[in-house]
């Protein structure tokens, strides 16, 4: 027999409903009040109006690390009107990137951005301010077409061919001074260009300075992205753009676009022809065009993917080579492993990824010299509680992975290059895929770098090929122990002085 609600029950429900809504409202208000009553994370006392701007130095990551030693693993600083929260320990990083990942996964929108926010959110993966539907579909497309296990396996021959060209180029310049950063940059950039456009955009024999010019554009972009922008700290100045950052960013982006725009134009004409099916190359440009992307969206995506993919790998290889030169015992172990595991065979992505000690050296390089010292800045979408502190809405949120990698409470003898720490049975760090918050070179959570699988393959292949093929010395017989290891702060952490080396073929 069906049960029917009586008139009295209906009246009772109508009377109780407002009471229930009132109770829920009170609970929400009390919860909000509790959140608002929580203190901000501790930090240095701000100056009037300026906040902590006078406390900042050229190497902001080091300054923030020093603050963390005084005020704790989660700190806050005021730069003008802008509040910045910085996590500097594995537990604090886990709170930001895992526990509160949803509410803190937004990107901070700098006033230096010369583009409309709506356009960026439609086109971008890295810089989209929210994880909206467009961002999700773009990330899924990249993960499927470019960074999936099957895609990476199919692309291996392209990357290996480019590394072979690099080795041949170095062999032809035996005994001459070469800039490792320039050569690795060109190799990685062309590897990606072949996946995107099926063509090289640069040449290793760079007589016209195209590689150094393009590398300069990317480095400049990374530097601008990490520049402390006065308009961010004092929004009233946003229209004035006192540092000219908007113009500088727009100019660099335009210069980058001009490098590959003709490829997009030519391929679009091919797609619009009646015979386009037979002319498809099957590269990433074809994927974008087949999905109906306009030129501006394609330009922006290539800009993001190329800048993210080249500069990070280039700087990591440069730092790894510098550290191995300074630490002769580690270099000897890598050479012995190469001889033992590869022997007379050619280095490829499969056997390079299985070199345990070499990959421990890469992990140790990530620990000491993370490619992106603060990761890409996050932003609080709403006010939330983290580690019993209040993170207000619109706060910029950073994770100082540079500080975490040098924390003596996490790492034994943290300032020494000691790859063996990753071989110890008791090592807490198993990998750098975002699960172990002691080592986060590629981030974690929703905003983790989607290119991690490809980057790790390339790093092992390039580093193994450089060491397997050549003996390396500094110009003028300089002592490697005295090699300049000063850092140049930017969105990526580069060597302040380029790594200039002399290659000589290894004697059989």
C-alpha cells in the first residue's frame, strides 16, 4: 500500500524547512567567521604601504627560504597590496598541492599580462587562470596525442635522431669551446618542432645566431614572468604599466609567434584543399587544425609547450653537467655504468632510462637546482584554511621547491651533490612524479606538468649521450672544482654564467 503524506505532515515540513535553512546559514556564517578569525601565516613585519618589498633581493627564492627558517614552513609576505603565501616544506607543499588542490589550483593573473583574460582562459594550458572545461579538454588532448605512453614510444625515433645529430656536431668540433646550453637548447627545440611541425626551426651550425636569439627570447620570457611587477602590488598603477612589462611581454610573445607562423599558414591552406587527407603529416599541428583551432590558439599553445619543454630540460642538463664535472667520482661512476650496461651498443631512450646511477644524478640535480624554483604561481580561488592559517581569496600561492631540496631536516648533507642518497634503501624519495613532496621538479596535483614522461626520457638520453661520447674539460684547463655555480633567478633557474666546455672523443 502506498504511503501518502498527510496535510499535517506537509504543514510540519513547511514549518521546519525555514528552521533548517536558518541552522545551515548559521553554521555557514560561523564557519566563515572561524575562517576569518584565523591568523595569516607568519612572516617579516611589513613596512607601511610598501609591505615587504624592501626585503626582497635579486634571488627571491633564497630570500623566501631565509624567511622560512625564521617564521616556519608556511609564511606570508606583503608586497604592496598583494599577499603572497609561500610553502617551504614537504608537509606544507602537500597541503597546497594535494589537500587543498581544488581551491588553490587557480593561476595568478599578473597585471603584466597584455592579453585579455578571457582569451588566455580559452587558449592556455599553463597560464589558464582556472581549470575550466577548455583547460580540461586541451590538457586531455595533449596527454593523449603528445604525452601518452604510446605517443612517447612512437616519437622516440625523432628524439634519438636529433640527439645523434648533436653528438655528430660535437664530434666535428672536438677540441673547440662549445656552449652546452646553446647546443642542448637547439637539440630539444628541434625535437619538439619535429613533433609539432615535422621540421627543424633551428640549426646546430648557428652562424646567424638564430638559436641564441630564440633562446634569448625564451629566457627573457621566463625572466619577465618572474619579475616583481609593481602594478601587481599597487593595482591603481595597472593602466600606467610603470615598468613597461606589458609591452615587453607582448614583444617577446610576438617574436616567438613569428618563428613558426608560416608553418601554420601553409598547413591551414593544405587542410582547406580538397586533397588535404593525402597531405597530412600526422604531427601535432595537424591535430590542432583537425580540432578546429584558430591560428591564435595554435600560436599560444605552441608558445607554451615550446617554452616549457625547452628551457627546463636545457637548464637541467647544464646544471647536471656542471655538477658532474665538479664531482669527479660521480662522473666516473656514470661512465662505468655506461660501459657496463650499454657497452658497444648505441645509447637510446630505453637503455638510458634504465641507467640507475645516471638517473640518480638527474634526481640530485633536480633537488639542488629545480628547473622552476617556485613552480608556476598558484592563486586561491576562495578563502581557505591551511595548517591553521587563513589563506585569503586572490592570494598568490608559491611552493619553494628550491628551499625544500636544501632543507637539512629533510635531506642529509643537503648542499652536497650526492646521487647515492637516491640509491639508499632507506631513501624516502622514490620518484619525482608528484607523489613524494620532498622532490617536486614537475609539481603535483591538477597543475602538475603534463610533459613529465617525455622530459624524463629526453633528459636521460641527452645526458647519457654527452657523457658516453666525450671527455669534457673547461677552457684553459681551469679547475672544475672552481666552476662558477651562481644562479640566475627567473621562472626557470639558470646558471648565471653559461657552461662553456671542450669536448674530446673518448679513447677506446
